């Protein structure tokens, strides 16, 4: 596809749960697929309601092909039975998330893939291929990825449309178990759609969360016979947020090394890093990590076994960290972890069976303990650092950041066969 100068966010007919056919909207929602990583989490969501969205985003069967067909068949059955119903006309959707002092508002739509969207992380090819096969089988985008852009920070353009719209009654409102209240509105007035289009035509977007889904959208377009820039496959479902108006939160993504025992991890360090025991308390360990200058990590072998790693050997960094990248990139905790520790010291293969990525430190520690492995607890990278590297065209190590709040899955879907 030929790149365009700005963003094009197109209306679509949202596919949504019929409220009278499910126990509640809360019971059919889920965190994004890559946050629901524990089998017990999937089972919990499946039992919350027989129509929970997790049955579409994380179907389970003995082999990938069966999983993908199962999701496609489930989607078709739910549509035929009126569990999921299309909205009457194409729309952009204003989406609001609120919890305490946190307020996020943005626009959900079908974003053209040829616009200026900047990634900042590498992706795992196996994950992209699996997601592509799932979306191709179902002919649907099940959940929006999260994009940010920098507007004027004032109630003009797209932001003005959003803030006028939220004064009206919403299409839906629900509160999920994490305490976030969610509301959704449809924007269909031609003047409002034109105002959004004109504003976004001058913007660039940064992928905040969903690199694998964005790469999946691109692969689907490239591999779909006969797909043109006017076809549904030339767009992908996104939530677009003006972070000048509604700043995102940035959190760390932790690593679990299921095949590396904590004793072996510490013994294998040698002089590569300084290792110090920490109190047997996760909160205290994370506080110590945040207070440590320079590169640092917490190694956890269970809920009462923590060590702080810092002061990496300069010679090791000189040998293992690429020198053809900006200094900001070379100093990233994730860069040092993958280049020096995982690759050079511990020799951990870069594949999903050997490295898991979890968004919550407590879950990472628990998973490491179940497998007899090691969790590596990380610190967050600032949004400005992420944006700076993205503008320079420099990719961060995969799963370096977790922006949020993330859109709940299950509130709105996009089908590609209509």
C-alpha cells in the first residue's frame, strides 16, 4: 500500500453483544488476549458467562488449526443466534475508561494501514502468524489495539467531537472487575466525522499496545488475494487516544524463564552483575528496584526469594550491546537484559517456550514458582523515551513497555465479511 500523509480512521458497523442475551456486559468482557496468559484466568472468564469473548480471542484445542476453526464457528453461531448483533449504520465510537483519577477517552474505528503509524517494539513471528490465522479464519478483528497521538491538548478537532459526544447517553456502560468504568457512544453525524477526519489527517500515531495485532493486520492485507486499498482488509480495529489531552500510563512487562532455576540463574552470573538479596516481600523488592540508579532488575524464584541485580560489567556491555544504536537505546533495561543476560550469560533461546511475558509482577512470580523457574521483574520505560526512539526509527526490544489503560475486549468487534 502507498503511504498517506496522515491518519484515516474510518467508520464501521460495530458488532456488539445484545444486552438481553448475556448475563451482563461485565461477564462477557476480558482483558486483551496477551494479558490473559494463565490457564486459570481463561477458565475463570469462560465460566463467567458462556458467551465470554475469551472463547473467541483465546480458543483452546489440541492444535492451532482446530483452535482457529473453533473461534470462527463460535463467532458465526453467536451472530446467527443474535448474541452478537451489528449496529444499524457505520460509526466511529467514542470510548471512555475511568477509575479514580484516571480518565481516558479516545476514538475506536477502522484505521487504514497505509497511514503513519510508528512501532517501537519488535514482534514475535510465531505470535503474528497465529493471530493472522485466527483473524483470517474468523474474518474479524476481535479487539482494538491502542494507539496514541499528540494533538493540541485543547478541545478542538477530534477532541471536540469526543467531548461533545460524552454529554449524550451512551450505547453501553459497564464496570469491569479491575474497577474501570467503561462507556461507549456512536458518532455518525457527517459533520462530526468530517471534523475527525480533517484533524487526524495531520497526525502520526505511536503504537502504545498491540504491536502483534498491527503486524497481523499488515500480514493479512498482504496475504489476502485480491485485497485492495478499498477492501476491509486494508484497515484494522484500533483505539486512538490523544495523549496531550489524556496521558497514558506506562508500566513494565516482566519476563518468566521457566527452564532456568533461580539457583542456576544466580550461579551463572559470575562477575556479570552484582547480585544482592532483598527482603522476602514483593512490594519492597519493587520499591528497591525503582530506587536503584542505572541498569537493574529483580530476580524472583518465588514469593519469598528476591535478588537485586545491578552494576553490570562494562566489558560485558561493550561486547554484547550493539554500538550502532543511540545511547538511549543501549541503556534501556530491556536492551541490557536481552543482549547481555539472556543471550550472553544465560543463553536463553529467544522463543515463546523459553521466555514468557507477563504484565503483572505478582503473576510473574507465581508462574516462575510453579515451573521452578526464574522471574525477571522490570521497570517501566517513560513514554517520552519510547516516542523519541520511535521517531528515530529505532525499535526497542520486544515487550519493553505496557501502556494503559488498555481497552477491554468484548465491548465492540469488527467483522471483515460485510
